C-alpha cells in the first residue's frame, strides 16, 4: 500500500515540477516567470518530500527529520527569494510598465 501512495506522490510531484519549469520557458515577462513557477515548483518539491517521508516511515518505522527540515527551509526561503528578485527587478526597471494581467491597467 505504501508503494502505491509513494508512487502517486512521486508522479504528482514530478508533474508539478515539470509544469513549473515549463512556465519559466513559456511565460513572457520576468515577474510572471518568477511567480507562477515558484508556486508550482514549491508544491512539486513538497509533494516529493512528502513521498520520501512516507517511504522512510513505512520502510524503517520511524519518521526522519530531514524531510521536515528541507520543507521548512523551502517554505521560508522561497517567498523571500521571489520577493527579493522582484524588488531587484523593479529597482532596475523603474519606468518599465508592470504586467498587471488581463483586464487591468496601469492607472
């Protein structure tokens, strides 16, 4: 049973990471390339870490702290990194209009 759950989580995590990586290539502007993939890739890596946690729990009968530590570090650093990169881009391109998405304008 654990093998099935872990397999499903691994496939789901890999698919989410692939979608996030694809977004980096396809999305047109820097700010959209930084936001969408970071959210999806973080979810993909979290799913892979959950699969690892479940596998080692069923395999050895104990929970390991490594996956929890990596999840915590990822959850803390991913938003900070995205925010810092966005602020750096905005400081470097002050007159460049920001892509606000469909149906919204700059005013």
